[in-house]
């Protein structure tokens, strides 16, 4: 019963074990191949911070907004790229428009998304979105999985 509990714990925490004990990852990958499971990159959102965000209206195109920010992975390990949730607000800070951007949408075209966000990496994000007919005064940004 004890061995079964250990095996079940290893199966359940296989991704975390592979992060904190990288030398075990090849063994875990072989076992997972036989069991039909996979070892995913971690999703520790508390280690991903948003730095230096800015939103500007386009002077030449009405309703076009340019947003820029920097994502930083403060973890000591590679992580899955997060989604970016951008909420545009009115002058009373009430949400007017909300959009979730996936890594495919905010990363450069030839980025290997499957390899993950490296430890300590900073990613510059530049997005353009339209807010036709909506009066926007501010924004909120967050990251999630």
C-alpha cells in the first residue's frame, strides 16, 4: 500500500518533480510514454509579473489602441507562456471591453511556444486593439492560465 501511494504521488506531481529534480525528467518521460501521460511545463502564475505597461491611442486611426508591456518570469525554471487578459475601463473604472490574448497572439511569429518561458526571461509585448464607439479611460492587465 505504501509503494502504491508513493507511485501515485509521483504520477500526480510528475511535472513538479521534473522541474525541481531535472535529472529525473528523462526517467519520468520514459514512464509517462508507457502510461500515456505527459510532463507539462509548470504553470506557477505567481512567478510571472507584469512590468512597465502602457496604453496609447493611435493619433492617426480613431478607435485604435496600442498596448505595450513586459512579462518577466521570476521563477528559477521554465514555465508555460501565460495568457494576457486586458480589460479596458471607463472613467469610473468599470469594464467596457475585455480580451484574452493567447501566446500565439502576443509572441513573435516564429517563437517556439512549446519550449516555454525561460527562467528570468523578459518578454516585450506589443498589442493593437480597436475600441470603436467606446470611451476608454484606463485599463487593467493580468496573466492567467
